[in-house]
C-alpha cells in the first residue's frame, strides 16, 4: 500500500444512505488509529517522511466491538482552557450577584415588615402571658389563695353595688306607677266625656252630670301634671344609675383587674424568690421584680382613682336624690290633696317642662 492510499483510506469517512456517519467498527478503528497531532502537516516540510512517522498497519481482524483499551486523551489548548475558565468565573460571579440581590431584597422586605409584624407578635405574646397569669390567679383565689384587699374601699364598693340595685328597683316601681296613672287618666277622660254627653241629654240631671264631668276632667289634667313630675323623677334617677354610677362601676372593674394582675405578678416573684439563685434564675428574678413594681404602681393608681370617684359620686348622688325626692313628694301630696296650684308650683320650682298632647320629644341636637 502506497503512502497516498493510506492517507486517503485513513481520512475517508463513509456516509450511509440517511446521512449518518458509518459506524463500521473497522472504519472507526482505522480513523481512531491516526490521531491529529499539532504540526503534523509540516512533517514533509521538515524532511521527515510520514511513512517513517506512522507505521503501516494491516486490516483489523479482531472482534467487531470497539477496542477495550481507552484512547489516549488529547491535551486541550491553553487558549480554550483560559476561555472556559473565564466563562465559568463570569457565570459564577453573575450567579453570585443575582443571589446577593435576591438576599438583599428579602432582607429589605424583612426590615419593612419587621416593625409592624414584630410589634403585633410581641403584643399578642404579652397579652397571652398576662391572660394566663391572671386566669391562674383567679383560680388560686377560688381555692383560697391570699389576695390583696383594701377593707375600707371594698366596703364602699359593696355599698355602691347595693344602692345601685335598690335605685333600679325604685325606678321600675316608678315606671309602673306612671303607666298605671296614664291608664287612669285615659279612663278619667273617657268618664268625663260620658258625663258631659249625659248632662246634655238629661235636662233633669244636667247639673249633677256636669259636676262629675268637670271633676273627672280636672283630675285628668292634674294627672298629666303629676305624670310629668314622675317621668322627670324617673329620668333623673335613671341618669344617675346608668351613667354616673355605671361610670364609677367601670373604674371599679378596672381596679379589680389591676388588683388581680398585681397579685399574679406578686405570686410569680414569691415563687422565684423561694427557688435557687444562680446565673440562670437571677435575670428572671430581676425581670419579675420589674414587672411586679409596674403592676404595683398601676394597682395603687387605680385604687386612688376609685377612691376619688366614690367620693365625688357620693356628693353628686346626695345632691341629685335630694332634689328629686322633694319633687316626687310635693307632686304626689299636691295631686291627692287636689291642690292644683301647689302641683303646678312644684313643677316650676324644679324646672320641669310639661309635654303638650301630641308634641314630639325634642331631638338630641335641640337639647344642646
């Protein structure tokens, strides 16, 4: 075999009918047997014969499978290696920049959401702890645990509660009296109309029917005046109970809750003081001492507020009930004595405005 025929057969690549490379084992083996060596195209120029450089080999007569021994690796070009290294480093840098940007965005978002979210979470946590402590303290009180009690203040509060119940009972009775008086007035008016009709149709009893008609109409008129005094009494006492006393009762509820909190944190501090004192418990004891002091000051402040409220409430209650009880007494006495002038004078004395028949109640805007 000549040198040119060996080159052509080594460089020849068979193509199948569908355009794929021919994967005949003999052709593959022959093609792989002549690796490309840099500078091989200059062999003839340097005076070295290709026949001497590449030994002649005969046709492959072994197995049809690929040779078992691996083909020697081809050393990559230094330029290619440098370009691949730069491409890899650039991709890593870009990936790192994207990751840092994503982390930065998440950090900024976390900072934006940190304030309101963490504040709400902290409030919920504090509320849960405080509720648990107060509930536990109330259960301990039920089983006989000691509680903070101001004897003098508790007596005043109990008297106020009892008076409130009694005042509400008086209001209900006065409302019943007003309803019954209103029904009696309607009956008196109807009776007066009936007497008037009979006086016109009975000449022989004209005067008698007329006297009774006038009397019933006068009683109905005086009843309206008395009803105005009773309704004014009901309204004033109801305002005293539902607004003035109820406002003080709200302060009392806040005071009682502050007392429960004070007892709860006092119990926690006592339990910690009974335990060991080491590096782990000392910070807890100090924190418990601070919380105890805060709730102690709150309890004392609420106790003083309730004491002042009760004092002013007592003064206001005496003043209001004094006037209303005199009004109620004088109006009832004048009505049943038949003293119309005294009844009207009583309403003028206490500035009671009578509601005319068919007149609507003034709106809340007209009252100011």
